[in-house]
């Protein structure tokens, strides 16, 4: 064997490449790659059995991240557990049942698997139960381990189980080495009691999120939880009280904060005036109505570079305008570079409602999807707005609406041309438009000669269109480097239509490529490269 292959660090790097660096980043692989993950782990297991030199680094990489506790159970002696196989009907595939406990787990059994469990640094996968294939009795037996914690080197945990038995196991996994915890489950009183001591149990926490804890989670995430976290970088939770926010505002390490106001109980919190000392990289607020988060915004001053607001499907109210006004004054509009407003309520996206956003003059990214198909902004309104955002690089406006007759977007192709004139740095555009006014190709230069060479893909949603060739000719003039047009499938077109809008937009994309090729041939003919 070459001397280089006897160096642990060299072998570890080689095996990390084989494992797609998952043991280093601890990032969870996408479900679409599950088969590939199995192949990689099988290869690492074979390498660990090849020789003593390969064994240690291969085992370190193999056990760095596991999806469930099943591998831990499988390493116990065979007489301790069983997993019956149930056969389907004639010719059916085999189905594995739960791991069940068949014998006592002795202290010697625990010592025999210590070399494996001490290597685990990440456990769990979103949407998958950690103990889903383990019987409750066996899960309870795993809590009888002889160590202070079942996985003493665990750094990242994704938890989706909700039963009392699994919650007891969760408490055995919360080691002082844990730096990332994501709870995606329905809460119970036992789980809330476990969460309440996290500040002392896991002092090195850097990323913490709770979602789906249900009505039991109406108890706020208090300062008792976060007071021990001085290295926290990311927090996502459905409830937070004033004292917890006061502590968070003093953390120089905090970069991402996501707060969800999904219950009227959140409006009962008493918030004192709080100023965050360090600008956040991203601030997200999710709420069922503007009224629920207004007390929070009135008391907070949070500078952030990226802000995302999501309102539920609620009726239009004066609180929505108040929300945007407070937002502009409380997040230091001059510093915000990216703003996303997911506002699904009817008629919210009019020029009157978005006037408070004009103060965000440093905006580079703006997202206003408008799923309600009630975007009432016309060409003049659009130009009035974008004049306040000269640095805009990415814009998404109303492209989620289906625009079923008689509803129609009021922005036209001429408005798009003026948009490009006032936002010369624009490189990504998703917008709903009415392109029906261009029905013939004319010798006039579209848009008065305005061009943008940075946009290569245009997303139009379910925008209206009549003549694909005329639209393609217009777009090829103002967007000479445009390569693709993305449209939304339109299944609700009128009976008198010969083809749906997304088919017409697909034809426009084809014509666009033909026009580009004709122009390229013409340039070559006259000797222009």
C-alpha cells in the first residue's frame, strides 16, 4: 500500500468525497438521491471491512450522519432484537415490520456498539421519523444506555416524532455538543418541558427551529430557553416573548430570525422597546393577520438586509397598510437589499398599498407574487414604483395569478420596456402582463430602443397573449440575450380559444430562438461578430 494511503487525514478526505462531503457539512441529502446514498454507504461499509488502515476513517464517514436509529439497533446482538418480514400477496414484495425487542440489553452489549455511536454527529431527515421503524418498547429500552447521552458527539438533530415514548428518547439525545436542532412535530406537555431546559442542556446551540408544535406550543419560547445561547445564529419559532427578544437583540452572532404569529395568543405578549445591536442577514415574519404582529413591530427596531413577510388569506384591512408603514420604519429601509411580500388577500397589491415600500431605495430583490390575480398596478404605477428602486436586480410581480376572465393584468409590454429603462441592472424578471395589444409585427423599434442584455430567462406565469410571433419580435428587441420564456399551465381558457396561453407562450419561445438565429445570420452576412 502506498505510504500516502496510510495517513488518516488523506483517507478521510478521499472517503468524504465518496460520501459527497456529507460527513463534513452534515447537510441532509435530498430524497431524490436516496438510492445514491445507499450505494455510498454500502461502499463505505465495504471499505471499513477491507483493512485496519481503512477501517477508522471509513467508519467515521459512514456514521457521521444517520437518518434513523435503526443502524444503532442493528449493531446490537441478533438475539436482542427481531424484525419480522411480512410477505404480500402472491408475487408481492416483502415488507419489513418494526424492530422489536426480544431480550435484555446488557452492559456488554452497549460497550460493543460504543465505537459506532460515538461517531454519530448528525441524526434525522425532514419528513422522516427517527424511531418510525422501532417499536415503542425498543425505543424505551434505548433510553437505558449507560452513558449520560445516547449519542455523546451529536451536533445536528432533526426531530419529527410526537409520542411520549419518542420524546423521552429525545431528551436522551440532547447532549451539550448539540449545535443545531430542528423540531418538526406535534407538541405534547412532555416535549414542552424538555424544550424549556434547552438553554442549560445545549449551551452551544447555533441554529434552532420549531414548527408544527400545535396548540400545545402556545406557551412562548421564553428567555429561559435562549438565555444560555450566546452563539445562536438562526432562530425560527412560532412563539416568542418580550424577554426572549431582549436577549436575542444582544447577540452579535444572530443572523437569521423567523417569527410566526399564527394564534391570537401571540398578540397578548408584552413587548418593551427593543433595538437589535447587529443587523440581521434575514428577517422573516409569518402571520395570519396584520393585527397579530403589529404589537411586535411597534416595539422592535431590527435592521436587516433581507426581509420576508407572509400574510394568510385574509380580507383587506387598514392594518395591512399600517403593517407596511411600520415595516419601512422598523427594519431600517435604507439597509434592506431583498424584500419578499407574500400577500394573498384580495386587491392588496395596488399602488396605494405599496407606497410605503418606496423608502426601500437600496432594494436589489423584490418579490410580490400576488396569487389572487388582483394585481391592480398598471404601466404608470410600475414606473412610479421602480424609480424608487434604481438598484433592482431581481423582480417578481404577480406571476402566480391565473388571471381567469374577466380579470387581466394591467402591465403591458410597453411597461416592461420602461421598467428596463429605469432598472438597468435587472437580471431576473418574473411578471404578469397583458401582451394582447401586440398582434402584428411592425417596422417600429419596440420600446424606443431600450435593451437589456442581462436577462436570459423571463417568467410570465399565466400572462395574456394573442400573437406569439409579434410578442417574440418585441421581446427579442428589448431583451437580445433572452433564451427562454417560462409560463404557467393554463387549464381554464375560454371555450372560444383555439389554444391555451401556455401553448402560445411556448410558441413565442420557439419564435424567439428563430428570431435570434436570423439576427445572428444577418450579423454574419455583414461581417459583424
